[in-house]
């Protein structure tokens, strides 16, 4: 999913996401189970199209959760960056949008993720005013063509919901708005625990307490990820610069002191 517009199943699990339980529930109901049990949803006549808009401050897990949805549903994931779509295909934007949706249908079930979707809005017209460009037009056509949308689920993300084109916010388009907030004290702990899954954290470290610590106030998930990586760096440098054995003969781990040093570096 790293290259613009190409699909793959991401390797992000729900367990990699700290907090945000409410989001998980919503996506389970509207996307994951619908992909897993299509016949049940059909039996109950649930066949309406749905599109989500995740909004909130940067680095709080919007992209991460969209990837987890795809992984849990066993669906492909296509990552489109709004501004790139605008700039790369000047003059060919209709075709680009059509190509993206047709690619998504080809590899359905598919999560089509539009990052910075607020960029896909009115454009500067030839006379200097703002016009609904061909790109937005084509996007609305694709979003409304429900027959063709089968198996393609759209999720948009933005830090600036107020900049979104109103037309995109209708039901079936990016109509279901969900706020993804900065984590609170407990959620910071949960995010640290999720990030710690692949790191040798010392048993003496209390990640929930670290999350509640004043030093972590106002940190986003992305900041906490930077903290975790920096702490790992400090710990591994400790290992590389000491004699070959750890002081107490145990495995080298990431300890409180490493987190303290790391906090000093990232803040
Ligand atoms: P942006 O608006 O800048 O695109 P975003 O909300 O999409 O940000 P992500 O890209 O999902 O943020 O998060 C960036 C990184 O921060 C993730 O790859 C992950 O390492 C970490 N992260 C953010 N939120 C969480 C979370 N809730 N749980 C675990 N890790 C998180």
C-alpha cells in the first residue's frame, strides 16, 4: 500500500491500534462483517452504500485504523493522497478517478482510502474563480454509482473537515463523520502498549503509568510512536557501548531510564 494507487492487504491488526474502540465497533458493523458475511447482510436488505470521513488532529491513527479495517476484513487497501491526485494528473483527473475506482472494483473487496480528502474540492477556474472541477465531478459520479461500488468501501481522512466540499459529505459519499481525537491519559497508555508489542520492554516498566505522566500530556499517537522508537534507540546504544553482557546478566531491555532520556529528546 506504499505506492500511490496500488493495492495490497496491509499487515496492521486491531491489536496494533491503541484505544479507538468506538471506531473499531463502527467499522466492524459497517464494513468488516459485511465483507465476511455478505449473505446475512443481503438477507436483511442491508445493501446501502456507506462512506466514512475520519477527521481530527494529525497523527492520531486515521490511516492506521483504515489499514486495520482492511486487514481484519481480508480486503485489499488502496491509499490515495488527495493533493497528489490533484497535482499528478492535471488535465487527466477524470480519467485518474475512473481508473482508481475501476482498480478498486477489480480487487474487491477493497478499502479505498482517500488521505487529505479535503484537497479534492473546488479548483481554480480559468477566470480565476473557484469551480467544481472535473475531478470532483467524476468523484461524485463514482461515489453515487452504487451498482459499481459493490465491494468497494471508501474511507476519507482530513485534518480540516471545515474545508471539505459540502457535496462530498452526503450519505453514501463521505457521509459518516467520525472524530478521531487526541488520546487521553489512559488511551496514551493503551497506544504505548500497542506500540510495545514488537519491542523488548522491561517487565518493570509501567506503560499505563507512563501514558498518564505529565510529560506525555498532549502527545499524539505519532508522537508516542516516536517516543517508543527513541527509547529503543537509547536502549540499544546502551547495549552497544557497554561490555558484551547486560549488567545483571539478563536480556537487554528497554527500561524507564531509557524512556526518560527519550522524552527529553523528542519534546
Ligand atoms: P495524518 O492526519 O497526519 O495523516 P493519521 O491520523 O492518519 O495522521 P496515522 O498515520 O494513522 O495518523 O498515525 C501515524 C503513526 O502514529 C502510526 O503509524 C502509528 O505508529 C502511530 N499511531 C497513531 N495513532 C495510533 C494509535 N491509536 N495506536 C497505535 N499507534 C498509533
